[in-house]
């Protein structure tokens, strides 16, 4: 089977897993684990698509669409890991369609001509960056869910998707654990950039570096505020969104302009 066929099957499985989870929002019983039988094969096929591309190109393809798909793979993997362990299966209702859309865009639009393989140090730097983006993207979805959950509880709207979520305090704990993981990964990304990239402030990299540092600083302020003053709820959600927007502009914003607008590789 071709990579496109694997991608289409994975996309369908992601969609079915999300639909299965969403269907339980109106039911009277807790969410069963049947969605895992759909999500796990989707993850394997998603990873296989990138594995085939790696074998063909000799290294990871980090252009716009493949990088977006890799972040989607990381998000789906974290969701599948956290869902059963933390009773946060509702995360898959949002994340699985995002992963499916990213994979489908890569399969249909993301083919790249083989280039020179990246040095292993740059591949390590890129891998850490993608892991940081995926982790912080999941944290952003958690922050949005926490924000809406807090609002729903204040309005005493306890039905629908809210019933799929764990208690508010558990949601906050999970959010900040995920933020800490993303903060560390982003810090390691910046560190490997300093060590392995020749000039982080070169013309093509300067804005990426500055925006990534700003995002890291926003996360540092948020985590310090949580430790020192107990920041939570909407304030934590807003700062998480600010950090993620800065990261998106740093990596995917510049890639979008260079590759899809200016047609530069």
C-alpha cells in the first residue's frame, strides 16, 4: 500500500475515534475505551507515513506540511496516552480531527523533493522543537477546555461534554504538568539551537529565535505565577494561549510565508 492509502485510512480512523468519543457526551455512562481500538491503529499508520518518507529522503522532512503532520502525530500520541490515564478522553474530540487534517494535508500537498540529509545534531534540535510544539499544543487545548469548563460550572451547565471531563482541580493539575513538560522541552530546543545552529539570529532565523524566547518567557512567568500566587483558571488559559501563538508564529508562521507564499525552501 502507498503512503497516501495509509494516510487516508489513518484519517478515517481518527475521525471515527473522535466521533465515538463525541457520541458519549450525551450518554448516561462513562466513556468506554473502545475509541482506543481506533486511535492506536491510526497512530501506527500516521507514524508509518512519516517512516516511509524518512526512508525515501534519508532524514526527516521538516517542511511546512510534514512538520505540521508530525506535530499532529505528537498531539494524538499524547492524547492517547493521557486519555485513559487521566480520564481526559474528551481531549480526543478536538485533537484527533486536528491530527487527521494535518496528516491529510501532508499526504495531499506536502510532497518535497529529496534534499541533503540534516546533520544528526540539527535533527535532534528539530525533534525537540516538534515535541515541544506538540506538548504545548495539547496544553493549549487543555487550557481552552479548562476555561470553558470553569465557565460552564459557573453557569451550572453540567451536561454535554462537561460531564466527560475530570474535576476542575484535576484538569488544572494536568494542565500545569503538561505546561512544565512543554517548558522543559522548549528550553532544551533553545539550548540545542545555541549549541548546534551556527547563527540563531541570522536573517532567516532571527524572528524564530526571538519569538521562541518570548514564548518561553511567557511560560516561565505563568509557571512562576502558579507557584508564587496560585494562578489558575482563565488567567492561566490566556497566558497559555499567548505562549502558543508566539510559538506558532515562530515556526509555522515563517514556514508558511517562506514556503507557501514566497515558494522558498
